[in-house]
C-alpha cells in the first residue's frame, strides 16, 4: 500500500493493520501528515559527533515545530 497525500494516510494505515500480518505501507515522510489519531512523529536528530552547520540547522528547524 502506498500513501500519496495526508488525507489517505489514516485509511491506508487502518486497512494495512486490519489486513493481518505483516502490515506494511509506504508513505513519504511528512510531519504535517499526522492527525489527532497520530499524536507524534519520529525525530532523527543530527548525531552529536557532527559539529558543523547541520547541527545549527536541525536545532533552528526544531525550534519552529509545534509540540502538543
């Protein structure tokens, strides 16, 4: 199963889970696609051993996110 837009994310995931093991779906990463039924997302911070501008960019972007 593949998800192409935020509106089809929830129904696709529900269908995948109801179809039995192994549930699998492919969707592009988009933090804004989560709805009230998915209250969070995975966070992949820049590893601490990377000390260049990528750290600054990560923290700058993270500061703009809304956290419930």
